[in-house]
C-alpha cells in the first residue's frame, strides 16, 4: 500500500511541477507582450496563469495526503525554453503571434504530462483521478483557445 501512496505522490508532483512551468511560462509571456496591439492577450494569459495557480492549490493537499512533499521545481525543459524566449526577445521584439506560438508549445507539454499521469495512475484513488481528469479537461479547453488565437491573429 505504501508503494501506491509513493507512486501517487510522485505522479501528483509531476502535475505540480508542470503547473509551476505553466505559471512561469505565462508570466514570461505577459512580460514579453508588446504594449500596443496585444489583442487583450494579457488578460487571457493572466486567466490561464491563475488557472494553474488554482490547479496547484487543488493538488498540494493531495500530495501531502499521499505522504509526500510538494515540489517547488519546474521542469528543466521549461527552464530552458523560458531562457530561449528571453534570448530571442533580446534579439528581436516578440510579436503577439510569436508569443502565442510559444504558449501553444507550453500547453502541448502540459497536455502531454497530464495524459502520461492519467495513463500511469491506475492505483490512484478515484477522487484524485477525478480531480486530474477535470484539470486535464479544463487545460484542453485553454490549449484549444490559445491555438485558435494563434491561428487567427493578424501579424
């Protein structure tokens, strides 16, 4: 039984970690937005950043309940990607479309982590699975929204 608690705690921490990435990613996107012609993206990015803050606040008590400690880390790939965004923006200012493209890539990674966790969480209690599935569903809506914005924005 302890093994399943440890496994569930590890899976939940993967979700906390990807939410940390998503929060930092949207913070970075907000900071790179052009001041004029940002198409209201700041409010959208704040909404999805806040969504991940809420997701984390839902997950952290579950991590503790499984006998684990919540991570404060972000994925290495997320750190590298945000560094690349900083370097790229120093060379040439970001357009709203380029920022949205970066956000779509981040949402793709988020979706992949949630899918992997759901595929590997057979031993997790149903209440935990329900929370994870609900978060995955909400994130998929966000993913599709960001992708639609990217595809329809004028340069």
